[in-house]
C-alpha cells in the first residue's frame, strides 16, 4: 500500500461570479488553481497563507464538501474526485473536519452528548446505551468530563468547546482530520492546550492531519511539512524546519520576517520585510507568476511564464519552490528591486483617485519617484 494517504493532482476550484439583473456568470473566482501535493500516513501537513489564499476552499475540496472544477483527489488508494453524495457517505467516516469557530460550529440548543453522538446516528454505527458509552469515551479522550454529557455548549469555555469539536471529529475514528484554523479563535494559552491535545491524539490514534492556519509559528510547531499558498496556488512546500531555515520564495521570506522571535537582541537586529499592496483579486489573477505585482525580485520572465514547483539550488526533493529567481541562503531581500515595468506592479490608490487592482499599476515606494521604486519597506521589528 502506498505511503500517501492523500494525493492531490492539479486540483482546481473556480466559483462563478454572478452579476447583473439576470445573475449571469461571466467571471470566475480562481479560489484554488492547480494544487498538487501528497500527505503521508501519520504526518501533519501545515497549510498556510493569507486570508483569501484558498486554503479553506482547498480543505472543503479535499473533504468533498465542494465539487472540484477539475483535478484528482486520491484518498487511501481510491479516487474520490467525482463521487456522488451517496458514494461519499462511507468517506465521511474516514475523513473529518475540525472547524475554526468553536462557538458557531456547535448548535447552542442541543446537548453536548447529542452533538458528539451525531456521527454515530448519521452512520448508524451505535444507538442507545452503546452510543452514550462511546460518546462519553470520546469526551474522556479529549479531556472533557463525561459527566457533562447533558450540558449545553454555552456551559463550556472556548477551549472546552473546541474539545467538543475534536471529540465529534474523532467519534468514528477517522484516518484523516482536516483542522481548519482550529485555534485561531482561542486565547494563546488555550491554543497551546488544543495543539498539545491534537498532537497526543495523533500519536495515540495514528491520525493524519492537514492543519490549516495563517499563524506561521503555530504551523511550525505542529507540522512535519508545510505548504505555503498564495492566490490559490502552492508556492513553496518543504519539511517544516527546512522551510523556516531556508525559505526560497520571496513571499515566504516576507512572511517569515514578520514572525516574532523570542530573543530581543536578535529581534532588534532583524529587518522586517513588508510587501507593498494587497493580494490581487482572484477573479483576474496576474499572468505568469501570480506574485509578480508584489515581488521585489520580479523580472520580465515572471510576467509571462508561470514557474513550476520544483527543488531549487541543491535543495532536497522534498523542498520545492515555484519561483524563477528563488532567494539564496544569506541573500538580503530588502536590497532587491523589481525589474519589470511599472504597469505590471501592484497598484496603490493615489490622491488623484487612480484605480486599484489588476491591470493598472503605478510605482510604489519612494513617493514621487516611480523610476526608483521601493519594493519593500524595511522596519525594525
Ligand atoms: Fe514570482 Fe519571479 Fe518573484 Fe519568483 S522572482 S516569486 S517567479 S515574481
């Protein structure tokens, strides 16, 4: 049997944008745009990126809550890309999700025992006293008092509610759990408890996780490998420590420069790279490398040719980067300047009300000197 529990090949998910009186769809939101990777049994793959980069949409494609526009998903040796709702039912036992919002994901009018018991009822695997026994077992497993079986979600704290979500996901002993920002809505001290709980459960139950987050420190702590997404695509994927020590993509470098470091002396010396502009609209993503309007290293080739996700320099085959001009170890990205025309760079609103977004661009950086744009701001963190 293959070591890969989950394998994605060129997964694409577009959403139509309905406009006008007749709600006709002329444009598409390119939410996920050709994502390929594998997740091995027993590992945790961290999926990171800014809000709107497509990571949560990808999670819903993997769990087949969304139909794919194209591409293929193999789960446990079986092609699940085109399964119909009835055929998906057995899959739901083996693949579960933990959601971000421990408040919104639990029905406040139902008792906890009934919420956690849902998977048993839906799949008809246990009823009556047997269901109660298994629910209480799941509650104990995640550190909840089984005596609180009849309580309502409002009687629990935020961390305890997330434990209820974990217990519900674990009820049927799935092989894969997709954790969609499971700790972002929690206090920092509670985040650590939930992360430690997930880690202990992984060892105990031989679970495989896809862990989605926008906090790079959290992802580093929990992941064996990390995939970084930008505008619907994976731009870099590597073993966690390798990515944090040797980031190759300029976007990865910029994000990592903003991660707090505990050493105040090192933090004072470090220069933070702040990219100009916002993420472009996924309705009309930029040509070539979709990061080129914001990239301090962009060159003409980047505007026309999309880079492949490949190992760069002498990186191991597990470390792949989608960049024509990756960042070498020790390279100072804050010294880089884009060598593309101003019309290809990101647009910032100007005082004359120039439009923002794609297709139109003005120089950004040193005010009034478009010939010598400052691609990045340098800040002491
Ligand atoms: Fe994209 Fe070019 Fe920048 Fe690499 S150097 S991230 S290919 S724009």
